[in-house]
C-alpha cells in the first residue's frame, strides 16, 4: 500500500492521499511508480492550465482515451 503525505491547511494534520492514487507504469520496459490517470486529471483541475498542463492532458487523452478538461 502506497501513500503520500502533503502539508495540510490544518497545522499538525498532514493530508494523506489514498493508495488508489498510485499505480505502476512502464517506461522503456522498466516498472515505475506513478499517479493514476484519474489522479493526474484531478490535480490539473481548479486552476488556469499552463502550456505544459495542456500538453499533459493532451497526452492522457491520446494514450488512454480519457476525457480531460483542457
């Protein structure tokens, strides 16, 4: 089970991401830990996307055939 801890808006209470956010992917035949496509889309919501964000979302649409916001 994986989890990640990030600073929380409430002092002394870290925010823990659920293990479902983490998956294993493959880059050039090597297994790597990464965020799920759903989590990547979620993290890209709520702010004005940069050119890099638009590129990332286009890649997720192209490779995984998923709907994204930008």
